[in-house]
C-alpha cells in the first residue's frame, strides 16, 4: 500500500461506485490504451488514450462541461491527463484514486474483454529481460552490461519524472493498440450521452 497521500482532486472508488449506483455518475474518461480499455473498463466510461487526450484537449473541452473523473490503471496517467486538461482550462477534474486496480479491489463492476498484460507488467518484462540478457552477454562481450545500466537509468528517470518512455513505445505495438480510438467517435459519443 502506498504511503503517498492521494491528490486533493482524487475520488475514492467507493465514492464513485456509490455515485454510479445513484445515477449521479460524473463523466468517466479512461486514458489507458485501447487494448487495456478493451480488457477491462468501468461501464459507461469513454476511452480517450492519454496521447489522444493531449493532442485533442481543445476539442474535448467543449464537450466536458460537467464533472469529469479520469481513469487509468493506477492513477498516474490519469494525473497527467488531469494536468493537461486543467492547463487547457477545464475545471471540475478528478482522478480515480488507485485507478482500475482500486476499482476492482472495491468489487465495483467492470466490463471485461479478452485478457492481456497491462502496461506496467509489459515494461517490467522488457526492462528485466534486457538487463538479464545484457548481463549474461556481458560475460563474453565486455561493455554489454552498460546497456543494462542505461535501462536502469531510464527506469530511474521514469520514476522521478513520472513518465515512461518504454511504456510509450510499448503502447504503440499492435498488441496494445486494440481498436483505434478516433477523436470524432469519442466526441460523437460524448454528445449523444446525457
């Protein structure tokens, strides 16, 4: 369990679940990749991947004039989306505290699709595999271990900057893209849903 306090703009999964049950759900924007969204998402949420949200935030502003809760796996990408939308001038933004992981832990409902590895697990696999492989190759090829050192430096930077270049690269793989999220389709859905 994290000892870092939740940001003031967060919303606990139990509170959101109660709002949904009472028919007072805020607009839910899930900023994960389409592949992650397809695997499991909160019923009634809209998939607007973080990159798409950043690129089209001005277009989204006119369709998000009510309370908005941003959702991702753990809350980190949602916090980045919150900053992007707040910088563009959108008020009433909140982040689902603990993301989909906390939502599921609270036994709240999820729409499920085909199972796939989440982005964090993929990053751990790729980074760990590269460090292991270069460590082993380094036994025979002097200097190869420095690739593992560079991966470690990249992961350290990712933690400090709250960004992840490897995650961004992995999100572009066909496995993670899933069905393409078209901003026009998202906006049409936002307009048609009360």
